[in-house]
């Protein structure tokens, strides 16, 4: 292997794809500081902002997914795919990568397909417990597929598959000894029981409705809530409730210091994205998962069930959350024995160092 390998990392669309991609890039840089990394994302998606903020160059492809319920918007999709594959081929010709990594998201498909046409070895990082159509198809020519859940041989060739876990942001899971500083930053009482509600960077409508509807019950039990609404919902919630609704309630659009929020919480309510689950397994706190129904192949439910079958999380389905989520969270908060069991079992499912394991697998492709 040369001393300054060139690697393209493709994908994005959500924080669940972008943050693992950046974690892999950071690990590659730690192992081989001289390596050159180029990201390829989808124009207009959040990776075009987050990746440069992390210190990496990114190029955008004009690609999007299938728009459910809109035939007209999908008419341009074949042309976008063809145009994106053409641009991806040109990027490979110009950049001359030694290996390519796909983390999922719109841009991953055209770039990996272009790599296969040019004979460039590529690695797929499949984050979910149920592989999507594109990754199943691309997996046939992949040199390596790194997965985060068991039983993935149903989607990929067993001899190519390696269970590594999902890369996480190291600064986010570093919560030891931060309970009091987390409570202080969020202006909360460190002695009071606290629920953290997070629907990801964009937010989750069901979680927000569930919390807003039952705030009086939370306050009546003198429980605190760290409520991360997401950017789509924050303004409306603040307009309805005001910025200082109650001393026990912290309403935030986004959590910049996620480690401190995790540290301050006694129970966590979350969607079931693969990246979030990877963090929660390493944080080792009792979790209630409400899988999003608006994802391909209902993969968040499958992600959540992988924990539930090991008694490592509580699952509430999206349809019933508005009525039952808060009561279940308060019940769990009052049940120290169940909290301890969930914490212990979710911790057993944690896979640390996924970023470095995957980075080393990428470098092995170049040595071949």
C-alpha cells in the first residue's frame, strides 16, 4: 500500500449516515495521516454542510430518492441517476481512488456502481438490521460488507460479511462523570429524575406530539424533560408553549452537546435509527424506542426488535405512542429493577471501535 492512499466515502442524507461516515474518515486519518479523503454526497442534503464542517472536501451529485405519492416528481429520477453515474465515473477518473466506501444514502448507489465499472474495490457499511434494495444489489460486487447486526447473511454473502457495529461519534458517548455538568448546562436539577427525548436532527412529529400532549403528567410527577424537537418542529412548539414553559422542561431545537444530554438523563426516548442505537448501546441507559414508520422496509422496527429480543430496550409503536409513550416512560422511570436490567443488557450489545475496525478493512482492500 502506498503511504498516501486515496479514498472516496459516499452517502449521507441523514445524520445516521453522515456521522458514521465522518467517524470512518477520522479513523482513517488517525491510522494513515497522509491519506487523502474525498466525500461524495447528494446536492442539497445535510452532508453538504456537515462534512466541510468536519474538515473534509465534498462533491455533490444531483440525486434524490423515490418521492412517495408523487408520480410527477419521480419522472426525472432516471435522468438524475444516469447523470449521477456519469459524474461519479468522472470523479473516479479525476481523483483516482484506491478504494471506495459506501455508507448508504442517495449518493452511495451511483458512486459504488461507478466504482464497480472501473474495477475499484469498495466496502459497504450497512448500518441497519434490514438491508435496503440498493445495498443488496451492490453487495454482490462489494469486496467487504461491514454490518452492525446478526443474521445479515440473509442479504449478503457470508464470506464477505463482517460484524463490526456502527461507528459512533466518540465525543458523544464520552459521558462518564458528566451528570452534574450536563444538568448544569441544561439548567436542570441534578437530583431530579430526567427523561431525554430525541427525534434526531430533523425531529420526530410523533415524539413531539406525545410529549406536548402529556407535559402536565410529567410535571405532576416532578420529572424533568430534555426535549429535542428538531428544526422542523421547534418554532411551532415554542409559539404554542413559550420558551420558558416550566422549569422542569427544556425545549431545544438541536443538542450540540449530546454527551451532556445523555449524561443528564435517567431514561431516553428515541427513534430507532441504526446510528442512534449504536450510541445508546455504548451509553448503557434504559431506552424506549419508537421506530419511525416513514423509512424504507420498516427497518427502524427491525433495528428496535434486535434489542427488544435481548430485553435491552422497550418498544412502543408509532401509532400508539401519542397515548401510551409518556405513561410508559414514567412507569419505567419508577422501576429501578427494570431500568438496571435494560441498562445491563443494552450495554452487552455495544460494539466499540467500529470506526477503526472498518478503517482497517478499507486499508486491507488497498493492500490486495
